[in-house]
C-alpha cells in the first residue's frame, strides 16, 4: 500500500453545525446532508466496459454515509460519444451488468446515485475515433481546440466535423436512450454534462461555435442543443430525475471563460430558460456549476483561478437546487458561507477520492488524507479503492507533512 498521509494544505473546521448538514429534498430524493461527490473521471474501464471488480467497491465506499448523493464519472451513451476507451460506456449488456451492481451497492448504503452523461466532441482523440470508424465532431468544421488536435485530425484523416441537424437529432436520441436505461437499471437520475469544454459546451461557447444556422450565431441559438437534450431527457425520465452541469468561466478545452464579454449573458439565458420550464412544472433536480475557482481541471488547486466573476448570479434567476464545485475541501471557511444560500449543495472531488468517509470528516473537522495524483488515471486498485477511513488512518499512524 502506498504511504498515504494527512494533508497539511487545509486546517479543517467542523461543519456539522452548518447548513451543510441540514437535510434537503433534491428531485425525488431526500438527502441527509448537502455534501455531494462530484463526477470524477478515473479511467478504470477497459474498452468502455466498467471495471466489474473495482467500480462497485469504489462507489460503495464513498456512499457509506447514508443519504449521500454520488455523481458517477462521466460515461458515454453511445460509441460516437467516446474517445477515451478507459472511460465507461452505457450501451452494451456488459456495461449495464456492472452499472447495476454499482447502483445496488450504493443503495445498500442508503445513498443515491446519478449517472453523468458526456460527449467529448473535439476533446476526443481524432485518431482513436478514426480507428473505430467514428467522426471527430464539434459545433463547427475546422475550429480546432489546439494545434496538436488539428495535426492529429489531419494526420488520421479525421478532420473536425460540424454536426448536421440530423446528427444533432441522433445525439439527442442517444442521450434519451442512455437516460432511460440508466434509470431502468437502478440509477436515481442522470446529470447531463454541458461543461468543461465538451460537446454541449462547445455549442454554448462563442469561441468554438461559428455556426450560421439555428444552432449558432446568437445566445439563444448557441443554447439550443443543450436545451433540446434537457427537454428530451425530461420528457423521457421526468424533471425530478434530470440535472445538468455548466462551467461558465471554464477555460478547459480552449473555452472562452471570462474573456468573452457575453458569457454571463449566455448562461443567464440558459438558467432563465430552465427556470421558465420549472414554472411550467418541469423543475430539474438541480443545476451543477463549476466555480471560477477552477477554470481548468488539470491544474493544481489555486492555479488558474478567475477572480473577476462569480456564479452567484444564478440565484437571481434559478429558484431550484444549486450544486457548487471547485476546490472547496481546502476552503471550509468558504463552504461555511456558501451554504447560507438556500438550496445550495457542495460538491467535493479530489478529496472524496482519498477520503471515502469524507462526509464524517467534514462534519467533525477531522484531518483529510492527501490524494495521490499520480494514480488518478491509472487502471488498478491503488489510489482508487485502497484509501482507508479516518479510524484506520489513525491506527496506521498517519502524519501531516511539516
């Protein structure tokens, strides 16, 4: 076992007396507290098949506190959505056989689980897609993420392809099928990934979307694809089982973030459309926001922060539940203030990997185990299912770095 230790990067404070530990109804779930496990890509699958040995145990460990909401790693509804072959799929029998066990194990802990649905778009490796006979899709032809992607696309003879309207319709159908099958196989709901520079975000962003049809050009048109996916999924499984994630200030995947003057207006429009639907009886379970504290998930905490904007504007528009994610384990003082906003839940990511009993540690103000970044994207149990609970850490003599 690796030499894990307590982190010296945070001075924990007990949060048990704050709103973080007040129960709340989210969709059709009754959560016991407001700590949520964020979606975390872990790449333990093999050719899109989830790891049947490790994945159920990993999720069950982190669901150990009853009443916890878990959001799964980003998963592909269909092959055309893919690109990273070690991320899990949601279309074949062998996929669902594992997912059913994951859902069962989480529910045995009396917790809840949403499946995050993603499409990488131009962030997928074009050569990998080509090898599987798949297109290299995005909002627009030839608007590459970076020079490396362009060179790989040209070399593999898989140039970036702006989706046709028929292809957009097919993507919507695949989102719907995966959503229905997720719920049918035992998930409590789904989260549509429209953040972090992936396909739906590529349509929202003025830098990547150069279309001149009804899916581009204006704020309303750029939002159309995401809203069509949301509407179709809501019609299929119900608004109370449907959620969506956004990253207004994100730069990952060459998104515009705060450098685009219209970016707040773009997302204010989307939130307003979702609130309008809510007032018509179709309120989503929640909206999940990546904070400007994290503009690029590949950076270390504290790097790349955008300090000229805030997501607080959502509360003026959207009157449902808001999940907020972004380097919050290291800042319990921020969490303490943010949970004063009504309907606010807090997502924890990297430190939920290394602290399977994170909810208990946050409640009591206990030291947090430092994560092993080198094992985030490896393929075995190390850095995945071998992190102990706090009591075991104490027995093993964990120390903080000085």
